């Protein structure tokens, strides 16, 4: 039985909100991490790794004020979320 987990990477303005207590997360594994590299490093430590591309979603630069970040991370996130196999 695979355990699904929602990983939240929040900026300093959103960290104060208790997203984990929202009804949509009731009974589900939810964790906060400081950065995307932290997620990758943690996942690489696991012996087996299964990520379902259809279950990946993200919000990047919702206010359209991080153009450099969006241009650096956007292609990688799109590739990860749309990869098949």
C-alpha cells in the first residue's frame, strides 16, 4: 500500500497559515519543507521512489513578480509534472 503525501513549499508570507488543518487535507499526510532542493534530496535518499506524474501540481509565481524564478524552475517543474513512465 503506497502512502501518498502532499508536500507544501511555502514562502514566508504563507507559512503562517495552517493549510494542514483544511478539510481537504483531513486524514492525509501533509508535510512542509523549506525548499524544492530539500524535497529532491529527501526523495533521493529513499531506496524506491514512485512519483505519479498525474498527481503533481504546483503554483509558481502566482503574482507574476518572480520572472527569473519562474523561468528557471518552470521548465523543470513542467517536465516533472508532465513526464510519463
